[in-house]
């Protein structure tokens, strides 16, 4: 087995060894009961997904930490454009800012963004108690509402979900890198990238997905999806202090030295968001990939069936 894939497994097992015991609170159903599963036409689909999962919270028409960018703040030529037209115009469908991330704390303007993005996108530190998990808006994750008819139990749903994800991961060549897929655990899979001098046995470059626990069950998914009972994987709740509350499919993107275990910069010629978009294109409409603002990309993004859902005010 390729050493980089083996190390991907080791890294993830260490990072996610805190799965804990089962939660007694069905947070997904609570969001449904609070009306968060009802789409608001004044919000983008990205923002409606974020509200449904608790990635953002809205009160009196104001949403934070994630909110839609007003179209009035777009260049005039883009104010009437579709999401796809906006991304095409900005030249990069997967690595250009598409929304405002007003993260609580000491916000500072993100540098390195061009044009209109630099003036409106910001990310700050979240001031958390040491025992509190990171704010969910800062953590990449896969969100899914699997129709109940697809599995007889949460355990079977978990098995089917991770097989679906493993089968959907693009293989072969991608942007000059070889891609090898490893089902290193029953509920885990890694896509390892290989390229001489960049990623291989000495340096592991991987995108790793792991189902932390069995899904929750809700009476019905958000109203833009098919009706009926559904199994749900989503982010944890803001302010969560225990891993017992996790019902998520984690998503890790990393490059590490396999000997020193030191974290290394992700290759500049390997677009992880573009790879995840291809993964998303191979998944059903009820699966979403949330990518948070980062130092490299100071904006949030949701992928759905290969297309970006932008945090931009709808037309």
C-alpha cells in the first residue's frame, strides 16, 4: 500500500479518536422544529443550508457569522449575473471570494484578495473557552440528508454513505498528480495525491473523509429536498463542549512530512477545492460540502453536485 495513504489513515485516526458516546439531543430535528428547514427566498441557497444546519444564526433579518453579500456590493456588470456567471467572470470557480464571513471576535480584513473581494471579506479570531470545540463555521464538513428509504437503520445508512463517498472520489490523474483512493477503515476514506518532489512517500498530501458517528434521523429534510424521513450528517452546534454531540462527516485537507509529522503548505499547483467540486459532482443533490474561510481563501463556499453555492444575495 502506498505509504502516503497509510499515513493519511494514521493522521485521521489520531485527529478523530475523540468520537465519544452518543448524543442525547437530536440537533437536526431541533433545527427543523424551529423552522430552519423552510427556505427563505430572500436568502441564497448557501445561506439557507447554513441556517438549516446551524452554521449561521439569523435574527431580525441579520445573519452571523455567515451572511449573503448584497448584490449592490458587486461590480455593476455582475449585479444581475447568475452565480455561475460570477465565478466565470472572476476566472476561478472554486477559489474566488463569494460571500462575507463576519466571524465574531477581532475581525481583520483579509489580504491577498483582488478587486471587490478585498474590501468586503473578513475573518477574525473566535474567542473560545479551552473546552469548547471550534466554531462550526470554521470547520470543513460534508452535510447530507439521506432519504430514509435508502437504508434500514442509522448503522446501515452510515455504511452506505461512506461507500458512496469512496466510489465518488475521482481517481487517476488530477492537475498533474496521481490520485490513489484508500478505504482504510469501514467509515473512512482518503484520496492521496502523488507527484515527484511534492507528494509521495516522504510527504503525504491527502483529502480525508470520516463518518464520526451514525447519523441522526429527522421527520423530513429541508423543503427544497424530497419529502420523507431522512438520515442527517451535519456540523456540530456552536458552543458545543463535547465530542458526544458530533454527527458529522469530517473533511481534512493536509500535507505533512511523514517522518517529522510537521505540517507543510499545500501545493500551489493543486486546487483542493476543484477536486472537491469533482467529488461533489458525483454525489446526489442531498449532499453538500461546506468549505470555511481560511487564511488562503478568506471566504466560505458550499459545493452541491459540482456547482458552487455562493453566499450572494439571490437575483
